[in-house]
């Protein structure tokens, strides 16, 4: 739910934009460079893009390209899409709310809540804390890296045979347990979707309700995120939405319509659906202190180093801290799943946020959108 691929293709460009606030008399209009960034993504081969920013001037949205390559229908600012690993920030927020309520501790071992679940081939849930799940220092193997899983769901033939399969969270965890840990808990960092599948299971154990229910009642309803949902095993996207396209990581290969799929393959690591307006609202509210007490928000923003080749990115608890080329630091998350690549980010105070989506998984640079918006 994270990998990106690069491929250049061609498509007609359509662009619409709406700006709240007065026009600027001189110099580029507010967000003009952001609009140019999504236009560039479509020129580079992405079928279409949608972006929304919020700041002191109001709410601004733009779209580029098409939402349906067959009909030529343009993308809409209201398009709903699969947000993939952006789900992780929602899950981490719920666990931190539970900590604030005294119902869990981030230092609880996984085995306290899920005895025996994280066990096998060297994995030991007695040595892994909830904090290590959320910041990816657990060492738990990523089920997404399993060769059989990748063959079944990330190749053209496998996907069209299996895209409607329903998998349980325990199925995904058990798949990871077939492999050795990546490292001893707390000794390194590696992104693992299994961490957040386990985190979702912990939320259910603590509350007695599905993690989806907790997200809906604790985040979606209070913030009135009308386009945001946790679909479970529902294979379709709610309307309005665009089609989603994938080349299955084949450079220069044909783009296939992959809109319908069973998101249980992502579970609480990446199954959610939203739109760019809701995502920009969510991250602004989160960083602005609307969802977590100050102590929990500080814990969420306590980061660890990630890959050696990405010194500009540090990872907190379901939250990435990214240093842009202009020196500005923003907080957010990215996400990629079949036919959908997204990223959302906010300034530390929550007053300026942006979210972008491309409805193709082989072209477009979400980080460039952030650079243009915040720099």
C-alpha cells in the first residue's frame, strides 16, 4: 500500500480550479504553482489528478486530466478514491485517543491484547510494544512482501483472478508470520503494513468494536467527513468517483481498469476511501489539536529515522515528518494502492494543509505537489 512506480504515457489535459478569497493583484495567484504541479503530473502520464488546499485564504481545489479514459469524463474535485496507507494516520489517532482515555498504554506488549497472534519464525508479541507497531520499529515482516501474495494481487493475471477475494486481518498476520522478522524489536526501522493490521486488531480487542466503527465515531462523524469511509469488503467506490488504472509496474505497459477490488487485502493498513477535501480537513484538524490532547499529539510527532536514503523523512506514530527542499517541514502521510496514489500534509499548527490524488499508479509526483504548495 505504499510502493510507487514510474511510467510516462500521454493523455489529454483538462483543468479546472476554484479559489476562495480575493484575487491577487500582482504575482502568481495563490496555489498557482500547485495547479501547475498537478497539470505536470498529467502531462507526465497520470490519467488525472485532484487536489485541495486549506489555508488562511479559505479552501481551494483544482483538477487535471480525466477520470475515465474511455469516456473522457474529467476528474472532479469531489472524486472519492482509495487513500491506501493514509489509513494508518486514522488508526494511530484512535489508538492515541484510547491511550488518552487510560484504556491502553503505548508501552503495552502486543501479547497483552492479542496473546499468541504475533508468534512464529522468531516473531514474539511479548517483546513488541504498541508504540513499535505505530512507528514501524517492531521488525514484524510485511505481509505485502510475501512472494505468493504479490503474485496473487500485484500481477495482472493474479489480480484479475483474486481481486474479489476476502481476507481477514488474521489471514494477513499469519502470512507475515511465515517469514522471519526483519530485525529485533526496537533495533531498526522498516515500513511494514502488518504493523497496522495488528494495530487495528488491538483497537477491536480494547473497545469490543471493529476499528472501522471507532474511526467513524471518533473521527469521521465529529469532523463531518462526508466523503470518508471504511469500506471493509465492499468492492466498489461510492459516487462521485473516477476510474482507477494500473500498469502493474510494467514500464510502458498498458493501463488496466482496477477500480473494483476487495480492500480487505489492505485492512487497517490501507483500506479507507476519502476525497481531497476531507483529507486536507483531517490533517489540519489533527495537527491543530482537535483530535488529540497535547501529550498524545506530542507522542505522535515523536519521530525516528527511516531509510538511510531518505534523511529528509522521519516517522512518528502513523505520521511522517518531511523536510521539503525549501527547509519547510510538513506532517502527513502518503499512500498507494492499485490505481490510486495519494498524499496529504499539513504544517505543524494545522493552519495550512493539502491533499492530492492521481488515479493511476505509474506516473505523477505527489511530493512535487507538496513542494509547490508549501514552498
